[in-house]
C-alpha cells in the first residue's frame, strides 16, 4: 500500500489551526463560491454504464411542388450519432485518529473538514463543466468552453449554416476577457448524465470510519476516512440550447449598448418553451444589477422555476457563477 505523506492527509499542526483555548474557532470561508449551475442542471440516467450514445437530426424530408400528372421523388430524414463520456470525480479525506482524538470536539472538526471538501468538490465540478477538456485525458468530458469556442464558426450540426453556431463576439482582446452563457436546460436539449444503474444519480459521500493505512515510516496507522464521488457527464442533444457571448472586455461600461444587443440576439435564436438561464461571473452580475435602476431590460422578478426574486434580463434569470473566469483568452472570429 502506498504511503500517505503530509501533503495528502491532515496532521496535528494543521488541525491545531482550527482550535484555540480548547475550543473550535470560527473559520473565515474565504474560498467559498457561488456555482448555481450545479443546482439548475437536470441530471438523468444515461443509456450506458459510463457513457451516452445519442443521435441528432442533420436534415429533414423536403416536400416537392409538382404539376398535375407529374411524378415525384421520395425524400428522407438524416441523423448523426454522437457519444458523451461520464467522468468519475473522486476525493478522499484522511485524518489520523491520534491527531483527531486529542482535539476539543473531534466530531465538529470532522464536520468542518467534510464541509470544505464538499465545497472544493463542487467548485472542481463546476470549473470542469465550463473549462474541462478531454484533449489529453479521454476519461474527462468536454466542458462548454471547448464545444463553443470560436465566434461565428460553422454550425457542427448544419455545416451550411455559418454564423449560427451560438458563439457571439464582443471583440475583446488579450487575456482579460469574460463570457456570458445562455443555457436552455431540458433532457432533450442539454442536461447532466449519470451512470444508468446508479440510484444515487452518481453522487455519494461515504464515511468509512476507522481504517488502517500505511504511514510515512512504512508501518500501519489508524485514520478516519471518508470518500466523495460524483460520476457525472453532460450531453448536448441540441447545440441551439446553448449560446456564448465571449470576448467581453473588463471595461464593461464602455460596451453596454453592444452587449445588450448581443444578449437579445442570442436569446431570440433559442427554440422551444423551456426557460433560458443566463450565467455570468460576479463582475458582470454586479454590472447588470446596477442597471436594474433603468428598468428596461434588467429587473427583479420571482417568475422563475424557483419562485424566488431573481435578477432577470427580460425573461431570463441571471445567475452569478464564480467558476466563470475574468481571465479568458480572447478568441478571434472565424
């Protein structure tokens, strides 16, 4: 069994930072984030164990207009197959029993540590949802960034329809730009997927209790262990269910009019009656919140699936997502 070094498990010096005068002290959770994407995304069982196979329409049958008495040809629909990968996100908590039992409230300390692991786990999944790539590691699913990359690129579903791919350009440059994402969640448009036989929807936390592990000196030691796992992927049945407005410069006030036009243009290209959600980073969210005083496009409303007041752009709930970067590298239009 591999040894557990100081960099992969908790130790007495580290746990001592959480106690003072024989009491557990309040901790500043300065690394917490808001990532509502994990709450909003519907998750459905896949049709395979660790992958999903689907089909997308590539063309529809076309009727013909004929003269009376003439013949006509048959037509047919066309479909393209695609596949998605379910990634296995894992984390482990190892705390030496001897280091924990002398603490003033070891159950409270374990709960604090578990909470921070769950926070870090959620952040890792949210970051991968946007920016993950399978380029070097095929066991990872591709995030939205790699799927919706180049402004005005050719639509992969209908190559003859250039400029309708769902990536809109705000003409920003360098590596200090941001993106706004519009997502229309639905099981036949875009959603999360979990293994077909998993009754827990891919998510589990398991307290292993006390287990023997190999210490740094090669001898066995007792640790309190817990395991976290989320088997998750995403499937995009309809590429039109996602739109990205990218290359947004940091100086937001200088591009108000053009940004509103791009958001409206992107929103009007969605199909179907399912609600469309707008996701942005904290800086853009604050900018939109300030503009609620205008009461034209941006306002607060409880007319959303959760029934609570949310910042809205027309009919779209605006969701602040800290996983979205302010340091994206601009990508030129195709």
